[in-house]
C-alpha cells in the first residue's frame, strides 16, 4: 500500500516552518543536519523526533553571544534531552557541539559521513513507514504527553491518547 505525506499548513506567525513552536504534531519528524545548525537551525532540529547528522556538523545555541536568547524553544528542549548542567553550559556560553558530542549526549541519533547523510535519513524514514501509521501516532503522542509526569499520570495520559477522537 502506498502511503502519502500530508502537508502541514503554516501560519504567517509560525517560526521556523512551524516546527519550533508546535507541540502537538503527532507525526514523526526527522532532521538531516549538515554543516552548521546554530540558533534557529538547532532549535528546528531539537523540535524533530530523530536527528541524523553529518560527521562535520556543528550544533549550538549561540544567541547569548549576540545579545539574544534561544527563544524558539532551544532553552526548553535542550535541558529536557541532556543533563541540566551540561545543557546550561551550552545555553549560557553559546558554545557549539560537534556532531560526535551531540551523539554522545543523546541529542543526535546517528552520525554519518556527509555522503551517507540523506540515505541514512531516508533509511530511518522507511523504517518508520514499515510500522502501522496509527501506532506511530499513538506512540509519539503518548511518549511526549507523558514526559515530565510521574508514571501513574503518564499511563493515564497514554489512555487518553489511545481514546483520542482521531482513533474512533
């Protein structure tokens, strides 16, 4: 069976293609990072579910070096992905991380040579497409809705995801 990909309508006020401020998109989103993903580019990648990076990629939130803050979610997402003290080190100094550091910290799923970047990202996408679409949706929704909650509450939120009108 052929699967189609639905386009997402983005309003004029949505930053970074609507990725950075959207918290209820239950479709898998993958990033393939090559070169520099700094500031908004890194915030877009952080908003994705899976990140594949070229071995030469550099990622970071350098906004404080120019009098700004990573206001498109970077200051919130990074500390939820890696230990708080390490995240604060990157957030407060504007330092970059290599693709290898990002992988070691758990920010990036896989690091590959530049020539293998897109084939690897497509492999990840195809592996997701081998799964049942509604199962993928429910799994992402339950996992994200349960973050930051005690297990008993997360399990109740999981029930809510499974009983969502989308599944009826």
